[in-house]
């Protein structure tokens, strides 16, 4: 970032300078900017914009501000629901092998600037701890000043920050490069992947490296999205084949998986908070929405002839390791196989028409009402496949859905893997609304 008289800082040339010389130059640029004097070189545009935001927002240039760290439970809950979790293998493969030699660390932050994952050279990790650059910390630009995480989130583009380009002076011994990661399904900003290290390790190519890995991660999300559309298509195709009217199957973001009687469209804008039943969609008109695993079936029918979206759910726990939930609607039925944990959760909800809070479910599953993070994360996954069938606050089956619970003939074979207190009681005949035999656990009508 050496400069010519009156020119702007140049990244490539300063990277070739001695670290102490580069730091002196950048500190001179920052000091002049803070004092309103003519700097020896103009700060780079993205840095100048960030500094203006810091001055307007009252961030202190020489006072290290730190927010409250998230607790382990809060951090884990954010990790579980973040799409960034799906691309960690890509980020690790692209960045970690070179981090030890480069004396850098990798940090992955969510769209709020909260650090959720951090890996890399052990010595640099310890230095980062002293700076407050730790898992659970808030590195929003408005909290800690110009930096590779927070500034990349605001700018919505890759950003590299050297030494005294950091607005807060305690960060001047560091260099960082952050690239935002977007959801290819809707363009939503998911967070930032950042590589940081001591100033002496700075290199102008670091930003290009981090950016290319972030683009690979977005590509992985795109591939996963196409795979999910294919799974949705395999479920929707038999239903569409039985329909005589017009219909379209879309994922939760409106991307089309299959159509019948309509000209295909790549994407259909969906209303927020889509629920089963009748609705109006500008691109389609009057519709009836029915939940599908990983999406929705939208049937274009006159409101007077449209049937109920979902009328019945059968939770079949009668066969060991072959548990399923079958959803019946006007367009037909579909089934979803259940994992052991999801079978436990749905059993508990089928037993309690009023619903249960996360704490109540945690107590019934683990005997520990504080384990709500795990419960919420698992139910978030269940609801991806049973959207509209399950509601929350509290968690329960939808009010207008008939729920049938089929148990094993032998009560001792009910979810035999489970150690959940509520399931153990049901196996012993000390709990359960549906009795020890097969048949409905409850029926709430339509």
C-alpha cells in the first residue's frame, strides 16, 4: 500500500514493504484522517467509507469495545440453524491446509457478525483470544470498528483490512480478509468467512484466496439446493399425475420442482408465513397450499371447490426402525420416514394436543428441561418436512389436523431404542393417550 504523492494507498506495493514500515504509513494515513488533515496517501475507498461510518456512529478509535459473548448454548443454537453449517467442510478443505504455515486462522461468522466457528494455528488462536476474537463474540462493524468480518457484512463484498486500516488501534497488529457468503436460493446474506493473522503475514493474494473459497461454498449450497428440488420432485410427481387440475410443487423459497397444466416458471414468489389452506398468489391467482416434504403443493382451483389442505396425519410407530409419518390431503398422500429422535418428538406431540414448550420436551426427552437448544434444532429439521402440519409456540400438531398414532401391539416394543423418560413410562403402561394396543393416539377433528 505504498503511495505516490496525493495518490491512494496501493495494496500490492505495501505488501512488499517491511511490516513496521507499512504499519507506520497506515498509522499516518489514519491519524491524518482522524485529525482532518491531509494524509500522506488517501485511504482505499472501502476503508474511507468504513471510517466515515465509525466516526458518525461514535466508535472510539482508541478504546477496545467488546460485547457480551454468546453462551455455549446460544452459540450452538445459532450453529444448528445456520446454513453455513452445511458448507463447513468446503471452507475447511479450501483454507485450513495452508493456515498453519501462513500463521493465520479461519473464522466463520453469521449475518449478525457473531463468530460461530474458529480454527487454525494454535498460537494465533491464543493471540485472537486476547483481542476478543473468540467464538461467540460480536464483530459487527458498529461494535469493534473496521474489520474483515463486520465491514464485509456492511459492504456486501470481499474486504481486506491491513494494520491501521482497522479503525480501533488495538487491532493494528492484525491483517484480515473477509468474503461474504450468500444463499443462492434467495440471495440472502448468510455470513462471512474470514482469514486473519499477524500483520507480518499479510499478503495481497489472501483476499482472492478467501473469496474463491467463499464462491466454492456458495456453489456447494447451489448443488444441495438442486438435490433438494430433485427429492421434492420425486414426491410431487405421483401426486401431480393423479390431479386433473393445474398445480405446481415449489420449495420453501418458491423454486419450482414440478408442474401440471401450467407453463413452467423457475420461481414463484411466495407470501411470508405461508400456511396450509386457501390463499392468493399474484403469479397464480387463487390457490390451495398443501405441505410436502421440503416444500409445498399449490393447487389452482376455484375457492368453492377447493378441499382442505391437510386433513389427517398418521404417525406409525408399530414397526421397529421403520417409523413414518403419512400426511393426507385433497391431492393425495405422502410419507416421510422418521429418524429415532424425530419419532420420539412426534410421539410426544401426538400425546399432548395442547402442545409442549421446548423446555417441557427437553424434560420428557432427556430428563433435563435446560436442553432446549437440541430440542429446537431437531424440531427445526422436522418442520422442514412437515411444514404446515406442525406449529410452534408451543410445539404441536395443527389444530385442524386429525392425528392418528399407531403403536406396536406389544407396548414394550414402542421405540425400543429410546431412553426418554416419557417413552419409558409409555412402554411400562404408565403413560400414553392411545392405550397399549395399535390405533389412534388422538383425534382432534378437521
